[in-house]
C-alpha cells in the first residue's frame, strides 16, 4: 500500500473533473494540504470548478482534516510566476507530495512544472 500524502498539488482550469479524480485517487494524511493553483484573472468557470472541488473535498474528507487552499498565480510575467510558485512549493520539499498538472491551463502547468524542477525534492 502506498504511503499517505502530506500534500497534493494541482492546477485548475475550467473543469473540476481531473482534480476530483486526482483527489479521489490518493490517500491523504490527517492535516494534509491540497494546493490548487489557479490563474489570477477571474473567470466564472474557474470559480465554479473550484467550488465543486471544495464540495467534493468536504464530503470525501469529512473524517480527515485537510487544508484546501486556492493559490492564484499572475501569469503575465513567466519568471515572476515561477518564483512565486517556487516559494509555495518550497514548503513541501521534505514532504510526501504528488503533483497533478492535468486540468489546468497550459501556461499555469508550465509555471508549476518549471518551479518544481527548480527545487531539490
């Protein structure tokens, strides 16, 4: 059996499906974090998808304390976006983490992936 995760890191686009599937696929420790990166610009579809993911997490983790956090990323400057995401990810380098890049916009996925590559895990 796989070790339970300390954190699940994901990118969110307009549909919650990929994130819901990823969330349901992993065993999360009590007190684990779910970090959901979203673009900073507002879009009703993204907000709706995040709310659906939140509802799902409230149901599936009713007996486990999980910290669901939306982190907005300004994608207008790639380098600054990578620096920001790198700072967020650096808090998890000594933890058991899974990163799911499906479902998010390509630019956001590239930022998160690039930041991931810049850290020593």
